[in-house]
């Protein structure tokens, strides 16, 4: 279909003025025929998202407490939007049904989903589009697992003769009609599913930022926007803490070869970031695509002479770590050394017990656990075709007198992971940004 699917986040639909902005964007392009809205987000810093208001109502109901005042605040929020939009619409029937179901303990997922449901009805009425309840077309199994194939079939059948529609994000239902939700931010996923179902030429994800940034703006002042990023690069950056798009939203459009465009509702003229297929040869202005990272890691450092000739040594160490329920981030090694990087939170004060078990199993010459490690990822498909990239990375860190504790690079040359002290993390990000971005401007 020659259409675009547009998803708007909570900040883009927080009040009537924001909804009017979104409507202008939709009407500016006749291809924007399928709209996926989130629930109203915060209007100002101390405001409360509608989804959080609904969670509160559910918690009160589960505690057998009165929800009338809390639910009344939600009613007032939506009625205020309706009034400010100037549309002839009453949601009294829906309000009564939702309130009754929450009181009857319909559940956390049902309560949370009603924010998108109500907002979807309002936006459909304002645009003059058909409203399609996501519970009719987004299918989950009885255990809460999403069923993509069933959903695509349902969606295609439902929209076959539909010119334009609003389909709320975040939720669906089982075959028995029990409402289930994606994880938080799941409206991104719904938008991706709808884009797949209609074979959209593009999936536009409208939010309150003008695309992905090369680095965290809390660390680097006014970082550049990434113009083009591949799905693989997005996954790498998202995993390391860069959050603009819900990670699971990649897959339904990735399999269909549909690009995603991250756009800013408050700056619709900005081109934003294009997320494209992994074989795309278009490069941005810089060798690297982005920098991201996280703190809160520990290194289990093990030394043993002739470790490399001891059959099964790594397997034995990893089996112990698995028994402790600890996940592994990276595992750099040498001839007689092995380091296992893992989240500090998963050690949970069991460091001595873990080291004692490893000593019993592999009898190392030395073992220690080093805390306070940060991991920084330098990501970019441009690194494959640019000589000296690794040298520039470590030169920038050396000039800042930042000690590198770990280096990891996959064969794809898409990503270089560097382990550094947590106290050096922000400065390291700034130095890498200066080396690859500021020097190229």
C-alpha cells in the first residue's frame, strides 16, 4: 500500500494543543493514513502521565480502596482535551465501563491500556478517521506472548476496505478477549506491527526529540543528530543505554524491509533520523554513528599459568557463574588470563562466595573482582572502511589519561566496546565525541 504509518508518543499527545500539532502533521501528507497513538503524557515536568494515573486506580482497587477521586482526575483530563479540541464527543459510557472493570479487578494490564484506548477514540473523532480497537487485531496467547503471524492476518483482514484509521498502541488481547500489554513504551511496537501489516513505505515515529543523537546530551553539549542508522547499529546503541525507540519495535519492520523515521512533533520540519536496512551503503558525516554506555559493571579477573592448555577451563568458570544466576556482558582473555564482565547488581554481595566456588573448580593462581566499571560502545558501520579508527579511539583516551580496562571488538567491525572506570565515563564520551565529530565539523 502507498501509505505511511505514523505513531505519536505520549509527550506529542499530552494535551489538545499537542494533538492539534499531530493532526496538522497527519493532514500535511495524504499518505499518513494509519495513526498509532500513545496515552497522554506529561504536560509539564511535575505532571502525571495518564498511564500512571490508571496504574494508581488499579492499585487502589486491588487494595479494596475507593477509586472515585483518582478516576475522576482521569475523566477530567480527557474531558478537558475533548473540550479544548472542540469536538462533539462523549466518553461517559466508556468511562463507566472502565471504572466498573477496574473496581472488579480486571487487572493491571487492562487498566494501563485504557489510556491509549480513550486517546485513540478522541483522535479518531478529531481527524475523522475510523477507530479500530487494538484488542480486535493485536493478538496475544494465553501466557501473554505476542502472536505476530495471527496479528498480521487479523489486521490485514480488518483494514482491507479502510481508508484511514486510528489504532491505539501498547495493547492487544488474547483470543478470549483478555487485554494484554507490551512492555512500557510498547506503542512503538504497535506502530511497527501496523506498518508491517499495511506494507507501509515508511514508519514515522513522532516523539519530542529530533531523532537519535550521536551522544547523550546530558554528557555532551548539543550533540549532533544521527541522520542515518542501520537496524544493527540501533540495536547496539539501544542495548548500551541509548533510548529513543522501543527496542522490540525494530523487528516487525526489519523483516519487511520498512524504514523507520524518528521525527519531532514540535519541530516537524526537521528530517530526524532514518533507520534503514543493514545493507544500506549510505554513510553519515562521521566515521562513527553513535556513542553510548552504561555504568554498574564488575570484572571477575582470573589468572592461571597454562590456562590456555587446560581443556574446559572457560566452560567450568562460566558454569559457576551461571549457577549464581549472573549474566555475562563480555569475556576478554589472554593466554593465562580471563576476565568476565557482568552487572554488579547481579553479584548482590555474593562476591566472596562466587570467588570461593571458582577457586574450588579451577584452582586459579589469582582471582579478584573489580567493581566500578563502565562500558562504552563506539558504534558505526563507517569504521569498517576507515583505517586507524581503533587507534584514534585509544589515542583520545590516552591523551585524557583514561585507563582502558577492557577492549572488545567483533568481527563485523561495527562496534568497539571499551571498559573504563566509572569516574572516567563522562570524560571518555566527550573525548571520543571530540575526536570523531567535533574534529569533522
